[in-house]
């Protein structure tokens, strides 16, 4: 089963590129209300980055730490917080690109791509962790947290705060083309 969706998994970053390139190069029906648009978009984007940092503090994906089945922090309330964070960041970038009409397209695109990617990851995690993963899947929803669900604590995530921030700094590079688009728009 994991191999069936492995192409989507391997290309997950590239599959987001057309969406992002469209946002950065299209000026059709832009909403020119910078006093509202930029704070809302930046707020969404920052929320996504903060979720990624919180996720990293528990998952240790880019950190040199032995991997284990992560069931604490954001992973105790939702199985795919990193993809929720990525979607939130892309929605924020869509708002900052002033293409509000493109928000539904961004959301649907992310839902389709990440649904395929998750199929691969879930099959891989089932092979790797077997029964503990089956129990985890039974108790933690894939996309939407249950109301009132408590966040499970981890042993010591504070020691991973700074390395997690450093590991996620690359996200801010996504701002460069957004600012470039705005400057281009102002100059023309």
C-alpha cells in the first residue's frame, strides 16, 4: 500500500510549487487592501510556522535524534499537524498575494495532495510500528481534532525549542517572492 502513494509522497514539495508559483505571478483580481490583507495573511503564515515548530519539538524530523512513534504534543490531538501547518502557511501566503478568490483552490489543492501523501505515510508507519500505530490511529483523528481533546505532554520538549526554531527558519524564505510581488506591483 505504501508504494501505491509513494510518488505523491516523494513529490509532495514539488506538488505545492505550481500553487505557489501561480500565487506569486498572477495579478488578476487582486484585493488591494494592504492594511487588512497583510496582517491577516502574515498572521496565518506565522501560525503555520509556530505549529511547525511545535510539531518539530515532538517529532524531531530535521533534528539528529533517534526516531520513535510520536504521540505527544500536536500528535496527541491530530495525526498530521505538519500538513495542517503547511496548509495554514499556504493560505496565509495566498492572502498576502492578494488573491482572495484563490483561497478555495489553495485549500482544495492542499487537501488532495496531503491526502495522497498521508496514505503513503500511514502505510509506512503501520509497517514500522505495527500494533502501537494501530492503537494510535484508533484514538487520534487524522485531520480534525475532537473537541475537548487534551494535549499529551512529552518528557522534555523545551530542550528541542531552539533546534526546532532553527530547523524551521527556512519557511521564512517563502516571504521573499511575496515581498517581491508586492514591490513589483507598487512599481508598476
